[in-house]
């Protein structure tokens, strides 16, 4: 069996709510292997986004442990988390998150600039990624000149810029029509297969589950099935 890139054990996240506490994630445990696409499903409020934020180091657990590529995410310092997110984890969000004034190529190149990669190397990498996501002819276009599906393809390419070991996608098809959503899931499947990375993809779209190797189902913050 391939090595585990993600290890989650007894993970919990509580939030204060008035005089009580909301248990957004409750005692979740699972692993995700290299080259595996794992879908996380559940109704709105089930804890999908909170779980992905904990795995990606965007939030800290109340209880339990998260490891990504052998590193304890919950115990990492702010500087260590920043480096982890720059070098090891790529993020794709429902809202695309592109910078409006930058072209597609410039948006993809942002992580490479932050990593201080040489200009020629950046240009080569961006060109490769544009072709990978099928946007080689759209390098100079800004987000408002692209369709929703094209914008999400740019976001996927940006997430892949630094060749991460783990790709986290939170409802990446949530703002797209069903056909475009399927094309984005097909792209994520192809990327995982071609590059051997691990992907955690939160989705509520049952029609997209067949692209996944496994499906984690959350209900009220707890993991109820791992198929």
C-alpha cells in the first residue's frame, strides 16, 4: 500500500456559541495515501470545510492530531505552517480566489514568486500548467474575461504551481453548472493520476463521487462512513 500523506487521529474542533459549544468536527480519524483522491461529503454544516481547514493548517484542532507528509500540522508554528502551505499543500476554493487585476498566467505564477523561483523557471512552469489545465491560449486573459470553469482551471493550476504533495479542494464545483463541474473533477482525477499526489475534495454533488477512490461521509461533524 502507498505511504500515507495525510494521517488524522481523533480530530476535533469546537467553537463557542453563546452559552454552549458547537462541535464542528468530532473524533474524526482517517488516512489518505499517495496517489489517492478522497471525496468528503455531507450536508451543509456537516463539518467538511472545517475538516479540510484543519488538515490544511488554516485552523487549529481542539483535540486530536493531523499529520501531512509526516509533519504535525496542529503543533506547527505560524512560520512552519506558512512554509507547509507554500511547498507541500495546494488549495482550491469554491470562490476561485483569483486576483482580478492579474492575468491567468500571472495568477498561476503568484506562488512561484512567493517561493522566489527565478523568472525563467517561473515562466516555464506557468506555461506547463496552462497547457495541463487546457488554457494555453488564455494566458493573457484576466479572470473577468474567463468563464467560471476556466477560472477554476486557473485556480487548479495555481494550486499545483509548487508541485504539492497534497491538494485540498473545498467545493471546487459549487459555483459551476453540472457539465463544467464534471470537467473540473475529471481534471482533478487526471492530475492525481499523473502526478501521484493526494487529493481531499469536499463536495455535496453525488454525481461526482465516481471520480474518487474513497468517500468519507460526515454527519454532524463525525465520520459515519469511509467507503
